[in-house]
């Protein structure tokens, strides 16, 4: 029994606390942060179109966390200022300037601005869930310890406090687990609310495609006036079935990526998921196309960077020595 | 944070998430992944026809003094995308008190004002088609009417 406990403990420690450096975590923060800058724009761009000098709009239904603060309407001018602040804080976090403070500011501003967007029409979107959870993990962890302005400033003023392997590894693993879980929960939600028909009955995908094909208007014959692709695809039964089964494989199988260690295998799988999101945007206008900014967490980017540096050095040496 | 504290944090974090999933908290903010999950098999597929011009004319409204008018997106200070969603989706799904309150508050009307909006009407067309023959379509015209109820003054 004691041996089993020891083995479980060792496996737990190996899973959560080994494998990554402060630089790995820093590069993930940098790439995710830059991606988040654009993600914010894709999610909040409608706020830019509100007349800043116009009257506030009283929300149809405020999001649940607005109610305790009595937030009943938007503040057109202030919201624009806060959106600009969010973008600056996002870049500040990405480049590791006062990393924790910047990350906390991003979290607060994302909560507020996402709340404004959703409250206007009383909606509840889940597009920020993955980035938001990643932000929380980055805020709790010591994510400014590598590839950051903070680390550079600390090294200029003396020896920077070392970020140990376990301190860099657990946030990366937590981000991986959350992202993989999110897809898996989508699978569970479909099975629970609709059943297996969601994946195996081609009429599910057909229904979605037909509904979305009418977004821009429709002719008297029921054909879309713009973007005929979803309408055409909705009539291809086997392709619709394939898309349903593909969704099942992707969502239910996503957690298996945690067991796959080969970067190329991970890259191939995640490229497929990124294509899925892109196809969703083109065919069904689902704004998840930039969610793959979260996929940086599945790679040791520092290892890749060092390999690239070594390759460039070898190439430079070869050029100097004249060898092909 | 010590390594032990991180272990406790991770266990607590996993427990909160998976408890929410296990108890099917569909709108729990950390695990809500239910969008697009719900679907019912139908023989007749019905979709609201979106005429990209009609929503720009605004909502037809009736005021307390009986006058009829139109409220456009410029008056509500809504961008086109929000107006589109409001006109073709939300107005047909959201409860009347929420929408009438939102419109009146935004336009600065109190319940006793002659300009207070007591009715919003939105005509719309639904296109039907058989699931096994999607080229066979027919349409029906409807009107969504949201009427003010004086009982709602209490929560004004």
C-alpha cells in the first residue's frame, strides 16, 4: 500500500512539477500575450463602434457580476479608454513589465469589458473562458521570471531570484490541463444535453449550417444571398456526418494530448483543431478562430528557440568554413 | 508559494472544476462549455429570415400618448451588429419587461411620461423546410409584440 502511495506521489510530482524552465514559461506568456492582444480585438471590437459621445445604453440583462455593483448601463467614453488600457496592459504582460500587476489588470479589464459586451443584449458567451483561466494561472505563478523586462531589470540590479523547475512547470501543466479539459467538457455537454445524435446524426451539422447560411439574407428559393458554402455543405450528408464524428474525436480525444510528448504529433493534432475553428468561422460564423492562441502552452518554446539558435550557429559556422 | 501549497491549490482547483462538471452547472463561469450543445431532431426546420435592410429602419413603437414612432440604432447608441442581433434574435427571446425597461431608460422616459414606450412590435418572416428535402421551402409572417404591464412599475 505504501509503495502504491509513493508511486502515485512520484507520478503526481513528475506530471506537475518537472519538464519546464522559467524561460519556457516566459516564452509561453510572451506568445500567448501577443495573441491575446488580437483575441481581445476580435471579441470586443463592437465596443469600438459605439458613439463615445452618445448616451449610455441600459443593458437588457446585466451579467451576474455586474448586479452587486449596480452597473445598469455602459459608459461609452470610459469603455473606450478601458479597452485601450486593456490592450496596453496585455502588451505589458506579454513583454513581462510588472508582470503580475499587468496580468491582474488584464483579468479585471477582461471581466469588465466582456461583461459590457454580454450585458448589452443579455448574452453569455464562453469564448473568454480558456484565455481567462490561463491569465489567472499566469497571475498566480511566477511567469515573469524569463524573457521579460522584469527579469532583465532584476539581473541589472543584482542576481535575479531563481525560478526553479517545479515553479515553472506547474503553471504550464495547469494551463495544458485546463485547455484540454475545456474541449472535453464540450463533449460531455453535448452527450448530456443531446446525446450521441449530436455526433452521429448528420442533421445536427446540417441544421447548424442551414441556420447560419441565412445570416446575410435569403432568396425566395431558400438559398443564401452571400457565402454559398455552408448551404452547399449542408446538402452533403456524408460530409456532415464526417464533421460530426470529427468533432467527437477532437473533443473527446483532446485530453490524450497530455500523454503525447512528441512535439510534431502535438503540432499535427493542434493544427487540426485550429483548422476546425477556422472552418467554424467561415461556415458558421463562430468567433473562436483565435482560440488557438492557447495552444502555445502545449510546447516547450524555449527548447525550440535553443534548437533554432544552435541551427543558426551551425549554419553560420558552415558558411565561414565553406562547407555546404 | 511552497510546493506543498501549490499541490493543495491544484487539488482544490481540480475539485472545483470537476464538481461543477459533475453536478452539471451549465453556466458555472469556469466550466461553461454548453453553447451549441443542445439540439433536437426536427422534421421541419424553421429559421427566421434576416432581411439585412429591415433592421436599419428600427423598431416600431407605441408611446403612452398613443403616438407611433420608430426607434433606430442611432438613438439607442448601438452598433449595427448589436442592432442586428437585437432585431432578429433577442427581441423574440428576451422577456418584455427587460427590453421595455432597457429602451425606455436609454431614451430617458419614465413610466408617466407621454413619450414612454408601451409597445414594441417587430414583424418577422419564418422560412420552413423539410429536413429530408431542404429545397422545398415555404414562409410564414408573424409579429412579435411586447406590451408594457403596469405591474412592472414596482421593479422600475
